[in-house]
C-alpha cells in the first residue's frame, strides 16, 4: 500500500511531511502536494507531520476522497520532486479548515 495526499492539502501545501520522507516520494504542484505511489514505502512518518491531516494510508481514505488515490498517481507524472521544506502558501491558514476544495486545485 501507499499513502495518499487528500483534499485538505489543497491551497495549504504545508511541507512538513517532505522533510521526514526517507525516499523523497513527494511531488509539488502549484497549490497541492502528491505522493508518488511507486516510490512510497509505506513508512507513515509523514502522517503525523501534516498539520491538516491530509495524508492517509490508501486503505483509510474515506469514500468521498477515494478519487485522490488516482489523482495522486496522475499528478506525479508532471510535477517535480520536492525534497526540502518550504513555507506554506501565504493564505494557508485561511484555507486549512475549509472543505470541498477540489475546485481550487491548480493542475
């Protein structure tokens, strides 16, 4: 299994998770991070680092977020690797508790 970045990351993009990843499986988009399912080793060290609880084991992704499994797999193909922590988006704190952010995703 792999881990999946879900909707809570959209428009926040906190990168605390990137610093702890031992295999550099995160990819960075304009306002969202994804996990490369082919590189993730299922170590789970990223999960407690996410301040918005956006990272879940694939088997624990809620039914209304299942499309994020495929979305992560698709977006990794065109997005660059991120291996160092960066500042979150400037308005991340305003977006971190919002729901239904899929329309805000910039591909």
